[in-house]
C-alpha cells in the first residue's frame, strides 16, 4: 500500500447546484459553509484497475464550484481531468413529507440538471436532500399509498445499483460532523469512480499525489510516441525540430523554456520538443523526491536513465554531422550514416547561429571535438548500461573504435573491433558484426600485425557474416567483392599452412555438405564408396585439401569416408568418398570435416539430445553399408570343442577373402573378460583353403599345414602371408566366463595386402558371443551294490533344435582305479546343414569360371533363404533332403543364377550319410563319481511254509485272500561307495520299516525294527502277510534309514547321520492272490471237551461260516461225549 501527502497546488473540483430560489436564499450560503467545514477529504482508499494493491490518499483538497464555472475546451490531447469537476452535486431543500411539492416542481428541476451532467464525460453525479431533523415520513391511510420524498427521488433517478441519493438531516442549530458522514463517503466514492475512468492521464495522478503512477503514465505515453514514430503517423505534430535562437545554450530539460502545453493543444509541437517535454515532466516527478517521502527505483529509474541515454545518443549523432561538416571526421560509416552524401555544407544555409561556446570550440579545434565526442558517447554508454539496455551500449562502442582508428590509435581500435563481434553475434546483428570484422581486418593490415591464429578466427567470423548477410555493402570496401574475398581466402590458406597444430572451427557456413544414404561396394578391393554433394557458399575457390565424413554404428563402431582434392569451386560439387575398411550395417551420420592445411572446418550432423521435448524432431541421417562377401572378415565364436572345468577359450577365424594378406594384427577385448593372446594357438595347425565364409566348415576342401609358430607382440596376435580365399582359425584362452550368458567381444584387425602394401586398413567391430552351453545335462544315479547305473538326460537350453551325433561316458586321462565303464549303444544321427550347403555349392562350382566370387554369393543367398523359411526342417530331419522354395535372384548375374539352381538341385537330392560327416561340435562335461556311505537293498520273499528257508516257486502253491502267508524280509548292506569300503569292523545302526498298505496287505510280525549293519552283511526278518483282496498285488516296500552315529558330530555341532540309499529288489515283482467264494462246512474234530449249554442238549454242534474275499473268519471246534 502506497501513501502520499498533498504536494500539488491543483485541487479536485466538485460542482454544487440547486434551484434558483434556493441559491438566492441565505440558507444556501449556510449549507456551503457547513459542507466546506468537512473538507479536505481524508483517508481515501483507491484500487486502480491496473494494480492489485490498494492506494491510500491521506488528504485530498476539494473545491466546491458552481456548475457553469469550469471551461469545457475540446482538444485532441487532454491536459488533465482535474480541470473539470469529477463530481456534480444537486441540492434540494424540501420537507420529507412534501411529496406533492416534489412532483410539481422539484422533479423537473432535478431532471433538467441530470440531463446536463450525464452528458459530460468522466464525471459522476449525486443528489443531496436536505431536510429538518424533526421531519418524519408521512403515514399512509387504508385507502391512500404515500411515501417520502427520498423514496420518490430514488425511484425516479437511482436506476443503477450505485446509491446516488443521500439525505442529510441538518439545520443551522444542529451542526455535528456525524450528520455529514454519509455524504462525505458518497463524495469520496464519486470522485474515485470518476477518476478510474481517466487514469491514463498522468497529470491527474499528480494532482491526487500518486506520483509513481503519474510516472508510469508518462512511460506509457512515451511508448505510444515511439509507436507513432514507427508508423510515421505524425499528424498531431509539427516539423521534426523547430530551432530558435539560443536553443543550444538554454537548459534542455527546462519546462519553462517553451510553452509546451500550448504547443500541444495547438497540435504544432515538434517531434523533438515533444520528446523533451516528456523527459522534463519525468524529471519534475523525480524532483519530488526532496519533498515527498518515496523513492523511484527499478523500472522507473531504468526508464529515466534510458531516456537520458537517448538524448545523449542523439547529441552524439549531431556531433557526427558537425564532425563530418567541419572535417574532423571522415565521410564514411559509421560517421556518415546520418549525413546525406548528396548534400554538401555549401548547399545548406540557416539564419541561426551557434551560441554554445563548447560547440564553437569543438568546431574550431579537432582535439576539443574529440573530447566532446568521447564524453557524450561514454556518458550515453554508461546510462544505457545502467538502464539495462546493453544492446544500445554495444552499438556505441563501434563508434568509439572508428574514432580511435581515425585518430591513428590502431592498437586500441583493433582490440575493440575484435571484441565487439562476440557481443553482436547473440543478437543476430550480422551486418553490424560483419562491419566490425571488416574494420578489424583493415586495422590488422594497417597495423601490420602477424596473421596468426587470432587473425584466422577474425577471417572465419568475417566470412561467416558475409555468407549469412548475403554480401551487403557493410561487409567490405567498394572494390570488387570477389577479388576481396578471394584474397582473404588465399591469405587464410597460407596462414593455416603455417600453424603448428590443427585448428578446429565448428559449423562454418562457408560450405555445406549433403550425404547420400546408400554406400557402394568397391568390388575390386576391400572398402566402400559414398557419394556426397558439397556446396561452396563463397564466390571463389575454397582451397580444401581433404574432405572426411564420420559415421557411427552400433556399439560405438565408427568408420571414416574421405577423399583428397585441390579445392572446391563456388557452387555445388559432387564427390565420391572412400573408406578402405568398414563393417556392414546401418550407420548414423555423425560429423564431417573439410581440411584446409591445418585448419579443420568441422560440422556436426547429429543433434545433441534436448532437455525440452520438441514437437518436430529432426531425425538423423542413416547410411546403409552393404556386406562385402569377399572382404577380409574376423569372427569370434565358441570353440568346436568345449571342455568344462578347463580354461575358457574362444575360436577366432580370419577369412582373407579376395586379399592376399601380407600382415594382419589382431586385438581382442571384452568388458569383464581378460584375453591371453600369448597362450593362443592354431586350431589343428591347418590353413583351410578355398573357403570364403568363416563358420561354414567341411573336410573336403584343400588343407595346407601351417609351419610357422603363432607370433604375439605386446598382446597383439600377428598373422603373416595369408593367401586369398583362406581361413585361419585360432584358439585364444581367456578368463572364466561361467557367470556370463554372453560376452561382447570387440575385435580390431589392422592389415595390409599385396596389391596395396602402403595402405593400412583397420576394421573394428563388436560381436556378441554366446557363452552359455546350448544343452543342459541332468544326471540321475542308481546304486546297486558294487555297480552304479547313471542316467543322463540331455535337453536344449534355447528355442533352437540341437542334433546329437553321439554321446559317450569316458574315464578321464589315466583312467580310474577299480572303475570299469560300460557304455550303451548309440545311434549316429545325420550331418550338420552347414556342411551340406558347403559341399553342394562346391560340387555346383566345378565348372565355374570364377568359383571364389560366385561361391560367396550363392552361399549367402541359400543361407538367407533357409533363415527366412523353416519349412525344410522336418523333411531334412527324416530324409536329409533340403527343399528350398524361394531364393532371391534379383542381383545375380545369369551365370550365378544357373549355378544357384544347380546347387538347389543338389541339396534336394541329398541323403543322410552314414557314418556322419562334417565337423561336429564337441562338449566334454566332467562327471564326478557319486559318494554314498551305505547302499542297502531290501527283498521280501514268499515262503512255501513258515518253517522253510527257501522261497516258494511262482505257481507252486495258490495264495488266497484272507489266508496267512509266510514271508521273509532280507536286508543286504554294502559300503562299497563310501569311505568305509573293505572295513569289516565298521558298523552302522539302521532302522527298517515295512510300508503300510492298509488296502492291500496286513503285515504281522516285526515289521519295524533296528539292526546293526556291516559291509556285505545280510539281515533276515520273518513276517506274515494277509492279502485283503484278490488280484495281482505288489509286495510292500521297505524303507531303511540310518540313525545318528554316537560320538561323531557335524560342523554345526549335531550328531552325524550317514548317507544311505535303499533299492527294492522285489520292486518289480507281483503275486497273484485268488478269491475264496461259496459256502464251506467245517466239521468239528480233534477236540474232546464238553459243552454245558443246556442240560437236555447232548448233540453234535456243526458251525459254518461264509468266507469271502473281504472277510476273515475265526473257527471254534466243539465236541461232546
């Protein structure tokens, strides 16, 4: 909330009107005197529409004037709304009960006054009804509705929501401030309401002591003035400037120097005088600081300083005219920019003379002029900087540098010219930037500085501005532009040649480069061609020695296409770049470079990631590089023979392709894996000839023995003298990778060939090598005394099919003492598809004129067809035939297409050979001999009689349901697979338990018990079995567990329990139990006892029982005498 005190002589006007009869009466003077006694108004709260805060006017002077006193002048530019009433008051003196008098005369008087005041703009109105305090409103009877005079006035005139009618109960005898309170509040509201309608006028703000708001209004008026100047709508103004005698000596900001207000009202004020008037009014408001308790800061002070800076800048412009006219300044930019070159001093005449002594001295003395020029310019720069208008200040520094250059101070001028372009560039002032750079170059030449790296940067910046500004006149002298630019470029090339190190300059606009998305194979040598279009934006030859394009692929793979040339002419030029070694794939255009001696013009084509999301994303340019089937290639894979438990190795295959390799240096690297090249060796010490693609192996190609040892220098594998179309395979050991499923191997090979011994090619590629085994093996062991039966289950670990040729269980080197392995018979299975394809293509190329070239193409097309369609797999698995439905032939020659058809025919006629041919991968998995402390076997035998030791022969005696059956349980223990083998003194405490089979058998006897077991000992326990139903029943199982060994403890402190495995010898046996049906009578015999059932009953008793297959009967035999 801002506070203000009265500080202006201007007051707010309020008109005071009444009926002529009231104005002529003595009471009218009494009413005015009583109302003036309540003035001035105090504590007025106002909230402007353009501000959110409430302003408080502590005290406001108000003059009561008759309605017809203020003049009403009509001008296009208002002066202040305070010269007219903000509020009009009409006073009526009438009893509140005199409704008939109001209707007869007073209503018409109010209506006439109301029509007059509402036609006036930006003014409010108020009706005041003065009545005696003792008057009361009339009371209406039953048949007549009557009201007060105040109610009638409100009903007739108070049509809006705002209350405009006030009643004051006053008399000269009773005059208290509380009587006028409501009227005073209405007057405040009316004044503020009228003030809101015209707050755009700054004088009104000043009149009500709101100086900060007044200053803001002058700022808005100044902005409107600039807009008028821009639109060139100067109909309100006179000439640009109207000089008078003594203007150059009078105070510039004096408000009394001219009648500015009259000139504004007459619409004859000049543009210069109006600008001076606005600035002087701002200064007057700022001068109130000494009398008013508030301070100007922030935007207001910045605006004031900027206005002063503009005046000083305008003064400096006039000094340019005076300096050029007096001969102190040259007639060229920037001094001549304000002078008309067609007008000479002799052609201008004026009746006015210069009266300012400082200007007169500057015209006569050059040094005085320079001092005045420097003072005015530096003051303008200081004010612009203080006001935050840095761009305006930067523009003036160029004038100071031009003045230093004119005065011969080359070192200072050169320093300024070299520093200004960096400040102009962010504001996109390309023309001004180029002008400063041109002056810097001229100053550098005049000052005879060395053309060093700093000079090169100036030239590059100048050429960039030249291209961006399309060669405007500000860029250089009036001589031939092409010759001027050509000389600069040639000097730039010579300076770049003398540099000690390469100098990189990013994204220069002198040239642009367009790259085509498809590369081409070189055909006759390793490498690819890439077409580009270079456009030279300069009007002369650009002496570029080399052009390079850098591509980035997956896993940070990079390749460089380049070419050498003598220069790029102006305009577009088509060029073909070459990369001697590149890996096939899709690459992103990363950057390019134009080399001019040791100056490198670098261009970034891939935009860095932006933090802000963009609606329109610029996609990077993708360059496709095709696969060269005859180029040298290095592949890394798992070895053909994998031995678990042995040091890990990888198989590295180097295919020479079309090249006779003189020397090849190989480097392997992978994150988390350490390769040991010094321990590497040749795979089988053979060089496979006539093979173009590594990975496709067969035994029927030519083989040459490798005699030399593998050479390793500083962990780099060195291969020498590799013939054409050959493959060298190496086995390279490395650290353990059992924790990885795959590893990314970065291979880098540097090689030279016989045809191009001076060209060293380098291929760097990343390959994913799967380290996980393609199969998993599960082992299940069965202990049978001194024999061990092992069941191996082999399954694939991926979605691919795995064909097993053979599986063998072999002892390790040196064998195992006392262990004999008896393998099961295995069936040989088929042949690998790769060998079939290789052999069929070899047979098809017997009569070919260029077998090496056609071989790679045909194999590649067949492999693609097999990968795209899996319909051949099932038929191949059964018969060995490979039926290929469709093979692409679009890019094949006529001879290659015929050879491809021949190879397809050979594949369709193929049959699985026996024994299998080709190179199969071999995996050796070590298997430990299992450990078992006790191997126990349990056997349940059916005995012929309870007293016999031998078992009953099957079918020798029938077994019936419900019949007791004698059996024996024998338990044999062996320590052969534990640590106590051969120890006859060693015994273990075991517990056996016959399985409960409640639905099939009832077991009688010691079916559970403990016994002490020794190696090779058999324990026999007799038991009795009763079959609960007929049928073919399995004998009960027996479980045997080991009990803790007293005195032996485990690591955890508990008693040790030996391991044990139990086998059921009778586990596969069943017995046939017959049913017993019908009725059986059993006579009593073999007993002589007497029964005393009844005294008169002495007869034999015959008892019978029906036995079925689910019941068991007990018999009682009775006899009597």
